[in-house]
C-alpha cells in the first residue's frame, strides 16, 4: 500500500515538473519576435525591442502602433533591411558600433529617426560630423632621404591609409612565397623608414605587387611613393633643386592634399 502511494506521488511530481517545463518553454518561445524588415528576417527577444520606451518598435510590440503582417504572420516594416542590423545591434549593445569604413551615416540617421531612437540618431549624426571635419583637414606627406646607411629613406604621412597603400604595393618574396610587407621597415601607422639600402639576397627580393617589378634601391622606392602620391591627389610643395637632377635625388619632398 505504501509503495503504491509513493509511486503515485512520484508520478504526480513528474507531471508537475513536466508541466512547469512546458510553461517555461512556452514563455521562452513567446518572448522571441520575428521581424520582416524590407524582406530581411530578424529574430530577437521582446525585451530587446522594447528597451527604449516610446520608440517605434516598443510601440509595435506593446500594441500602441498598428503594424501589418507578412504572409507568415511576422511583423512587416517597410524600411532598409540591411541597415536594420545596425539598429538591432544598438538595441542589444546600448552603443553605436559600426564596421570600419562605414559610409552610410546619413541613411542610418534617417532610419534611427524613423524608429524614434533619438540616442542613436544623435550618435550617428555626431559620428558623421566628425568624419566631415576630418575629411576637410589637410593631409601632409613628406619623403626624406638622408643618403645615410643608418637612416635611409623615410616616408611620413598623417593619413595612415596612404601609408597602408604603399605597404600593400611592396611585397617581400622569399622562396617563391609572398610574405607581405617587411615589418622591420614599419615605425608606426604614419611612418615607414627604410633604415638601410636594400639588397637582394639569395632567394629573397622586394617586388612591386601588381607588376612584379624588382625593388632593390631606395631610389625605386622613392619614385614609387612619389607616383602614388600624385595619383592620390597630392601636390608637390617643395621647390626642386635643379642641381640634384632627377626628382628621386632630392633630399626632401613635401606634398599636401
């Protein structure tokens, strides 16, 4: 008799436990929301979308704003589906985090305004203004040659992207393998310093990446930097000394953009 009672109690406990698990599972599923934004599906939690009171998304989820549904029963929002990932990341992280090289600040600011996220809109507009100010700043380029084995050729530019272009053009080749730019010549993101004359060793050489032209002297490197500067819109400020002959023999060249 006692065994039967224990068995029944155990079965009741299991049923109660299972029912609690089902309820928790149901609650978890109902907390997930699928949005169709311009044809792109996003799945996130209800608490993420309702993080900012009086925002467009909070209004939809809490029934304050009417929103159409797509054929699968998902909320449909007729906005830029690709840019919405930045809106959602902001809701998740609480800060504006954009990939390097992002250039759609104006569009993202419009999206932030539509979704009534003033904090995000202000952050995007602030970022946009800083980029515009930076684009108006003068860019300097200096190429100096001390003609000294301990110093050699120095290339300075306050725009790291130009230095990166030079580095991407020059490649060290060793044993039929591309090893990339020789990092021993890198001083910082703004400076390259070739501290000694470059000599081709057995099985090792520097080449210009696109046309495999050998680079064995500082004069070749200097000429390449000058040509790249002119292609990138830099203007030469230095008045050349005719006694030096070619431009590559000048001790210092100054460019501005």
